[in-house]
């Protein structure tokens, strides 16, 4: 039952995500940093339990209640020893479980890292193939022909632009100045003709009055 539960925990910690070009990659649901911190904590706890068990079995650092049982009856001493024995057995079981969980975490990490390395190798191969394809296209024999055609087309477009600006675009500054000068001359001539008309009309009226 415990083996099935631990296997279920391992299956929940990893999810297989298939990609289009790469093989399925196991992606952890937990942060690798958190997982590593848990591993370090469990290792430290297992070491402490192991030191405590070895110290108790060798008779070093006895607890305070056992050290003072020389003055107590034998029954109290046996009860204290039984309690410590139960505690040691419990610590042994807990230490064993921690070691098993630690081994499972290590196997899970190894599986994740192997899939990660495999995926990175595939990505490196694909990037190398893409670079080679781009370089081959860039160094193709038709590259010079395409460049010369682009230069020729650019020159033709520039010539067409200049022709449009010279023929269809609004009048240039020189043409505008010439038109303004011609308009000024026409206005001067118009004013002169109007003045001559007034003078001739005035003299014509004077001649009529003299005849009368």
C-alpha cells in the first residue's frame, strides 16, 4: 500500500508533455528549487535521526530521566527503557521512510534531468540545421544576380520619380517667379490703358462742349 502511494506521488510530480518535433518531456509541477530544499531538509533530518539512534544504541548521552533512575525502583527504570526503546524504533521507521522518499526524489530528479538534457540536445541540433539552411540560402549562386536586379530596379524607380517631379508635380520656384512677373506687367498695362481711356474721354467731352 505504501509503495502504491509513493508511486502515485511520483506520478503526480511529473507530467508528460508531448511536443510536435521533440519526444515527450517530463515537466515537474513543482519548482526545482523547492524540491531541492525539501531534499536537503529530509537529508538533514535523516542524518539527525541516524546520529540519535547510534548514540542511543551505544549508550552515549543518555537521557536525563534514565540517568537518575539509579535511585528509583526497578519498575520505573524498565518503563523508562521501554519508552526509549519505542522512541528509537519509531525513529528507525521514520528514518527508513525518509531514506525511501529521498531515493524516490533522486530518481525523479535524474529522470527529469535526463529528459531535459535530451530536449536541449534536440534544440541544439535543430538550431544548427536552421543556421546551416540560412547560410546556404545567403551564399547561393543567385545572390549576386538578385542584388544586381535590385540595384537596377532602384535606379529605374529613381528616374521615374525625377521625371514625375519635373513634369507632373507643382511648378517650380523659377516658373512661379516668371508667372508673377508677367502678371505684374499685365496689371501695369491695364492701369495705363485705363488712364488713357479716362484722358481720351475727358478730351472728347471738352470738344463737344466747344462745338456747342
